[in-house]
C-alpha cells in the first residue's frame, strides 16, 4: 500500500492495463479539519510490484464552490473506442452525485461540469431532503 503525496489513506482503487502498463486510479483523503477532501490520483507499474505516482496527482480534483467541491473519488475507468471515461463520486458536503470525465491518454482528464446523475426529485430514493 502507498500514499498519495497530499493524503494519508488510499482507498477505492480502479486497476486497468493498457499496452503492458498497469494504471491504478485511487482516492485518498487528506487530514482537513473539520472536513477532509478526497481526490483521484494515478500510479503506474509494469510489474504490479514497483509503482510510480504520476507527478500531476491528483488528476481528478475537487473544484471549490462546485457540486464536487469536497470529493472527487471512487474512480471507475472504462474505455469507449480510443477515449477513456472515468465515473466518480462527487460530493459538496451537502449531497453526493455522480460525475464523469473524459481522457485520450489516461492522464489529462476533462471533467463534465455538472453531475451526470443528479440527485433525485423529492420523494425519490436518492432525493435531497
């Protein structure tokens, strides 16, 4: 187990392999007080033993004042043709929603500005009280 440079505890990883390289996307929380943040980082390996953190970690970052201002975590990466998509958990300390970001190289991600699955309407299972 390793730690992201800005955090204390990695969790909820997503491991994929492309061109004989393992890509480990992970989230980790900082020690923020009274609230912590979680962001998504990347480490790579060719043998699953020696890992190198990407220097731009975190790659999926929180955005102050946005719907994902507290958490951009729990990554799930899928491929669609040449493009990759990462679905992630976003939270602004009031409610959680799901976001998506797109990439051509697994390193540079373009976040969609709004949640892809917003909170439900009043009375629905995932509504905001």
